């Protein structure tokens, strides 16, 4: 049976936040929307800001083997997730992602592989979006988690979106518990 968007609205947030036998920092519908988005955007490199348990990174690694970097202020995953990282060539960085010099360097490195996708999921998504969005090149994409709870379309965020020429992808992903919002940088 194919999962449809109607199903997402009836699957409670907490039902399936397990992936690869480990905790997942996303809802079930989040996985659905990442898959949908990657089918249209086809990223060639992914930068995840805020690793958490590290399971979402494994999904990213399946889409971009050898071209995923994930950063967190804590130690990186070990055990099964650490092994998946090794096999998928995922790079873990113990790093303050709010360091502007790091932000510029990390995006430039990701862009060497081609179209990049940045996922903002650290402790301050509003500041993270403001720091990373200006480094995007045409065709790159950015997403935030906790849209509507921790991240809001403030006047400052809207200015960044306008200035950086970011086009929102699928506003109708709101309301299914994913709390994800995606943008692609246009010409
Ligand atoms: C919500 S979790 C990430 C969840 C993960 N992306 C997922 O979907 O499973 C947020 C992570 O951001 C990290 N974090 C918060 N502020 C940070 C900072 N300034 N630099 C690096 N990591 C940070 C925290 O340690 C935490 O592990």
C-alpha cells in the first residue's frame, strides 16, 4: 500500500520516531517529506546542523553517500549508527555550528560536490537559518525543523528569504506534524 499525505495526518507524531532501531528526531511524516523533497531536488551534498541521535543522517547518507556532513557540539554516534556512518561515508564534525567562519567553510565544501541541501536542526533554528541561507548558491536548498514552534516567519526571516531569493517548496506540508519547511534558491 502506498502511503499518502492523508495517512500522514492521522499518524500521531510519536508513533514511528524510530529508525534503524534507534531514536529519530523527526516524526514519521518528516521522513516522508524528506523523501519527496529529495525526489525533486536531488542534492549532491547534505549538511546537517545538529546531529542528535544521528539516525536522520543515515537517511541522508543513503541519498548522498560520501557527501554528507553532520555537526553537533556533542560526541558523534557510535554502535550501529556509527557503523552506518562509516559504510555510507558520512563525516561527523564536533563543532559549534553557529561559528560564522565554520558556516562559510562548511557550505563551500558541500558546494564542491554540486547542489547542496542544508538542514537547520540545532538549538536556535532562527539564527542558524539567518547565518547559513546567505551562503547558498542557485539551485541549493535549505530546510528548517520545528517550523511554527521554534522557527517563525519573522520580519527578519522574511527579509532573508526575499534577499536570498528562496522559494518555498510545498507549503501544504504544514499540519501533518512534520514541522518541516523547505526552500530552494532561485536565479
Ligand atoms: C533536535 S537535535 C537534532 C536532531 C537530528 N537532526 C535528527 O533529526 O534526528 C538538536 C541537536 O543540536 C545540537 N546543537 C545545539 N546547538 C548547537 C550548536 N550551537 N552547535 C552544534 N550543535 C548544536 C544539540 O546538541 C542537539 O544534539
